[in-house]
């Protein structure tokens, strides 16, 4: 930004009554001024750090006039006003004065809505409540893993992270699975703190959290009042636990995690060493203490972020995941490697399922240029190396490697989904023949995926029913066009390069990545209930190809595989 643009920005802010003020850290320009709404001015602080406007200027309310509710939506965890969703508007870095003006106008619109539309204010507060709960002082952050549906308590652990992760923080983890906590700690090269195993009560409600009448609760008495207003049955359960469960009096604090319709929230408060010793066998007496002098005990509001297997694989999908399913991938070359990691992220191998990868080959130097694996896996069996890497990334999931020719493996069709990612037509035809010899109504679907030519196109074929064509139906069965492609794509013969005693087709790493993506899309559609179109084609932009439509391929009457 040149000095002229800066001068215009400062001139505009001055015209709005904003004056320079001390910045909280270097490279920030800070100003104090007011935003104007119908009810009156709202004093704010404006901070601009990013003059490219990738990050919007920070606007913080300095004083809350009487017409503004103390509990209001659109306030982030740092106390800033959320006036634009990230990335919703691209501000012009070449016109910073106009960009700043737009930000101030949007902030005024948000405040005007808060003042004039109470019903919308309540809805927004409900939708943003979890972020609001985690704002301000007296807050902690924790991870929530797998919680059994009917669990009343979960393990409360501290994982000590290495210095390169969150500066070596002590991470709170709540889970009903000790193995899950240990796996998480191992993945992050952390350690579970000695003597830090405690428990946390698990509660659940169908009632969305409400905006508090005033400030967020800061004491035990406040939180009791808030729970009673939000969901009285929740309040009664908290009282019951505090008055009957003597185990919590053996800990340093009482902790609660609550599953709500929009997500998890929690709170905790420290226990008085003297009173918990005196009332060690009388929890009801300690509860009474909390309703008298102990009511002034400060609480810590917990922001809970899920990391459990069922959450991380499902949060990005509208359809079910592969969790609990038996998925077999044949071929762990360039396509199979990318596809394996994609399916693992869709939940393959999790929650009692398994992702099995069958491939007889090792990773050689000439594979590395377009394989997901790198030099660290050189000369290892591909399937074993991929399984090892996936197990490090998703320690709660089950991945199995079989280093053998797929025709020798047992139980290939004992699955919920089979994927042939070999790209070897002869082997695919052999698998197809075995598949067509079975009762397809009782056999898992099989998905074929391959790269055409030198990466000009990629294709997938979903085979699951006698109503549709099989893999062999892609070539003519007899006559003058015997074994010619039924749906030709390439207009020229692919380039082959001699390598050792064989040949290979060179293509960029984008080709197997695109093939894996196309196959993933087909599987997501299947999970959603409809794998159509079963025959899919994706062509590289600008490639010299014949364009064919995606379709549900009809069987060939004389197909030797599916019409024998």
C-alpha cells in the first residue's frame, strides 16, 4: 500500500470521528471511534493489521450503551464483533479507504439488527451460542472423543504436548475409551500426564442452549440459575449427581460435559480441600455448601471440540459414511494409494469396519513420482506401507494389508464394497469373470477405476446388478468389431516409454489423483442411495478426446462374462 492510499484511509477515518490510539502489538494501526445506530452511538476500537484484507479489520465494542444487551450474538471469543463471515466479501486492497468504509457499514448493520430485531437476536444467539460460551475470561478448551450413548461419566485426561504443538500445552481430553486417548497422545508425540486420570460427568439435553439473562455464568450460583432457566431437568440431574455421587469428592474439581443439539459445552469448578474432606461421605452436604457460601466459587466454561472417529468422518458429509463397512481395495499403485487415504477419510476401517488393501508389489523408485507414498517407503510392500501410514493418521481405524496376487486371496467378495484400482485390464477382466459368476443380488458391488492413455481421461464403472453392464461389456464381444471399445475416448494411441524389459505409459500425478476423486464421488453417491451414473468419465481440459456422456450402461446381449 502506498502513502497516498494510506493517507486517504486515515482521512476517511478522521471524517468518521476515529482517532489514532496505542496499538497492542507492532504492525497494527489502531483507532477509537463510534458506530452509529438508530438508538445512538456505540464506542468501538478498530484495529487494522492486514492491509491486503485477507483478514478483515478487528472491531471491538469498548462500552455497551444501555440499549445494547450485555448478552448479544455476533461476538467472537476475543470480544470482537463478527460483522462479516470469513471470505464472504473480497475487499479491494487497492482501495483501502473504501474497504474500511464497507467494514464499518457492515458492523453498523449488525448492531442495528441487534437493537431493532429482538426475535432475530435470540435466534442468532442460539445459533452462535457455543462460540459465545467459549468467549471471555474463565474459559478452557478440551477435546471430546468417543462417548458411549448411555455413559454417565467419561475419563478426563491431560495430554502433555511437545513444544512444537500448541507451545507444549497441556491438552484436556474427555473420552470413554482409554485406548482412544492413548492413540491420540501417541499420534501427537505427547504423553498422558501421570496421576491426571479423573472423571467428567456426561449429560445430554434435547433443548438448545438459551441466551442468559445478562452475563454468562461466572460462579457456581450463576450456573445453577442458568441451568434452571435453560432446562430444569438438566438442572435437577446436576443437583442429583452433586448430592449422591461421592466419587467426585475424591477429585480436585467437579466437571460436566453436556451434549446439546448444536454441539457440546461444559463447565467445571474447583472443590474446596477442607470441605470435601469434611464431607467425603456426605455429598449432599457438599451440595448444600455449594448453595450457600460455596456458590461464589468461580466456574471455568469449557469449549469442547469433538475429535472422535464417528465425528471426524461424518462432519463433511450429508450421506452416511463407510464406518462399520468392510471395504476391499485391489491394487495399491498410484490410484489405489490416493483412493485408500480418501476412503479412510470417509470412515473406512472405523467403528468395527475394515479397509483391506491387496497388492503383491513393492514401492520402487520409478513409482515414487506419482504415488502417495514417498522415498521413506522405498522397497516396502505398497499395501503394507499405505496401511502403516493410515494407521498413524487414524489409529482408531482398522487397516489390513495382504501382499499377494488378488487371485490368491481368500474372502475377497466377503465385503460390503470392492474396488479394483489396478488399472490392469486383464486382471480386471479376471475379477469381473469371478464376480459375474456369483449371485449379484447377494454380492457386494464392485467399482473399477482406471486412467486412460497418457492421462487424457479417467473412468469408473460401478457393477452391482444384472440390469446393468459389467466390465467386459465395455468391449465388443464378437464380429468385425471384436474387442473394440464400446465407448471410445482416445483419438490417438498413447505414448509408451521403454523401461527395462517392459513399457509404461507416462502421465502426471494429477491423473491418478483425478481417478481416485472420481471413484470417491461414485462411492459417496452409493452411500447416499444412488450410484448412478454407473459409468463415469472425466476428461482433462484441452485433451484430444471424444466426449462421451456418463450413463448407466446396458449389458451386451452376447457378453461372455455376464450373459454366458
